[in-house]
């Protein structure tokens, strides 16, 4: 392994929790868009992303934001990304080859 391990905290639902990560060695925060008790909508995700960009995590840098999806449609991805500027999209399920065009 080269360098320290990446650390992702997943399932965050409120800005206060995100702000509480300030100064911690977190590299990524995960926002769940799949069916779950931790699911957030795009508007809430936008608030959490804004909060994440205001904190200094590992190395004083803000953590990357990761949207966690299970079998999303391209329309669903586009709708979320219109409101919530995620750094990374994490896909789970039975993905098949699709067009990546926006």
C-alpha cells in the first residue's frame, strides 16, 4: 500500500455531523441515494456537500463527496447531479454498459 489508507464515512444525513468531521483524517464522505434509512434527497445532499467544502479534513483539505447509488437510471443520476455537485458517483447493483452522455 502506498501512503495512508483512504477513510470514507458513509450515510451522513445532517450538516452538523459533517461539520463535526473538521480536523479528522477523513478523505471521503458518502451520501446514500439508494433505498435506505440513511437515504438523502438531492437538496439535502447539496447542503451536506456545501458543509463538507467548508471543513478541513486530512491534510487540511475538504473530503471528497461520494454519491452511493444502487441501479440508478441515467435520469436519476442527472437529476441528483443537477442539485448536488458530487465529486464521485459510486454504483452498486447490476450495472450494464450505458452511454455516459449527460
